[in-house]
C-alpha cells in the first residue's frame, strides 16, 4: 500500500520504519516519558504501577527483540528516521494533530 499514490494513514510500532525507503511519506514517532507511559498503562489495564512497569518493559523488550531478529535491524525508535518526533507526555491528541498539520503545511481556516 505504501507504494501506491494516494492518502493513507498507517499506525503501528513499525509503520514509520517500514516506510523509510519510500519518498513522500511523512513519518511520526510518538515518544513519552516512561513514568507517564507506565501510569497510562496502569489506568488503562487497571493494574498497580509495579505490575504496569513490569508489563510495559517486558512488552517493549519482547517486541523490539522480535523485530530485530526478523528484520535484522534495531533502529525502530531512532528519532532521525522520522520527520516529526512528538512527545505526548504533556500534550493532547488535538495538539499532536495541529503540530502534524502545521508540519505538513496545512493552515487553519
């Protein structure tokens, strides 16, 4: 789908890195402070912070390890691979969308 012309929104752990060899694709990396990520996970999954931290760290380690073995690379989270790195620690979805649209050259009307 990335090779075809048209508008496409792809979200996922690997979406940006899968598109790194295709020109004209705007890639965004979302980052967040670990403590906030763990807190959000705990609230979402209804577990305590200790369990949330364990699960978040384990999930990320397992996923990145699996991806490295399959794709023979480990640069999935390197900021320089992306057009926009957006820290979601203290921002809203609306702020992300505005920043993304501004970066793409869209202006509010």
